[in-house]
C-alpha cells in the first residue's frame, strides 16, 4: 500500500451561522491549503461530504464548489454522508499512484432543518421510516438496552458527559455526577447532557502521498483505515455492542495497539462507552480531548472532525499515535476507524 498522510486540517463552527456554505468554506479552505504546503493548482483530487436533505435543495455540493473557484479545473467527487467517508475515498484515490495530493472537505448547517426529520431518511423504508422515530428516541432505545444488559450505568454516562462538556477535566466528583444524574430526562434514560449540541460547521483536510508526504515537516501518517456496516434493521442486530467498529478496527490495525489519543464520534454519551469497548481502549488513552461530538455536533462534519482533531494532535506534537472513529446511521450502524502515527 502507498504511504498517505494528513498534512493539514482546519475547521469552523458556530451555533447558528449567518453565512452560507460558500462563505463558511472560503477561509477554512484557504487555511488548510496554506498549512499543507501544497499549492492549490497542484491538488490532484477534491472530494466533499454533505447532505442535500439538510439543505433542502438538490446538488447542494455543486453550489459549495464556488468556494474553490472556477480555476484551475479540478477532478472532483462527492459523498452524500459524513466527510470522514470523503476522506476514505481520497485515501483510496491516492492509492492509484497517479496523483500525490487530495483535498477533502465537509459542510453541514444543522440549523437549516430539523435533524429528527432529516435522519428518518436513514431508516429502513418499509418498517421503521413510516413510524418516523426521532433520532434521540432511537438513541434512548439503544441506551436503555445497554443499561438493562449491564454494559454500563447512568453514572458512567454522566461521567462521559462531564468530561466532554468541560464539567470536569478528567473525572467528575461524586457531587457533580449526582447533580447530573438528578436532572430530568429528555427521553429516558437520556438527559440533556447525554444528547448532542447541534452546530453549523465546515472542516477541511489535505492528504498527501509518496515523496510529497515525506517532505512535509510532521504529517499525521494514516497507518490503517477501514469502515464496516451492520444490518439496516435495528431488530436484527445487538445495538448494545458495535461489532462493525470492532471489525473496522481490526482491519485498520487498531486492535492491541497503544494510542495516546482517541477521537470517538459519539453524538450521545452512551455511544462513547460502546465504541470505546469495541476499540478495546484502556484507561491510559486520552479520549475526546476536543470535547467530541457530544459537546459540539455538526451533522455531516462531526466524523471528519474526529479524524482532523486526532491528526492535528499528531501534527503539532501533542500525540505520537492516535485513533479516530466516525459513525453514520441509526444506533452506530456504520463505523469507520482510522489509525494515525507521527513516524513514517
């Protein structure tokens, strides 16, 4: 396999941006390209991730291309899902060997629509979608099943939320946890702190390969990347576990390795616990130092952010090894795992 690395990452988010997608993207694209050291005209491939259903208009990714400009012409692709999968496509494209760099970006303005309405489109169209369950209720079903199975406790969930939301830097006190557990339910067993805060955001990463990657001062080398999917119907899989994460981690070479940092795409507190178990992470790993998707959840961008945040820590020297996770679909249906290292 060809060596590929993440040379740069940049992002922007706001609770409710007054800018459109192009206006949000322009400065972030410029920042990522400048930090990568790859001139814009030399980028060999561009791929984006977005969701037309969120914007309420077809081919919204075409409009976003205005942020890149009309010249020079580009080879371009698009995925109708989280930008983490756009990054995977870029990695595959770089394996072909005829280009040495790729630009990946994702944009999602959660404020444009109701995520509960949008995410119904991910459900089984025959049995689940007609019932139109909202995504928080589906996550609550997953949390309840895991609690009843003894996988973890509500106190464990509160501990994740406390760390992600900055209530506690490492571990919350008993008093802090008791106060959180005493809060009312949004959808039992989920409380407000267990549910994500939706934001508008864009994120951009530049990937480099071969000799070009080796010339970068300190890139984050992709040592393994894989994604796996589980059955569409929730009733035929064990939603208290994440076997697709375990399989993706195994194929990416993450199982049994020591990591300094793990960035887990867990919009709900209990999902971090499920993914952490699937990845086999021990207590020495710093999990979601960025706050993760629980503290700030930009739909379509959150998974790419996890890879970017992990890569940024490798690039600036705060970590030597990192693992990043992204998810898509109801109750952790599809999962991607990316292993990053500082050394080539």
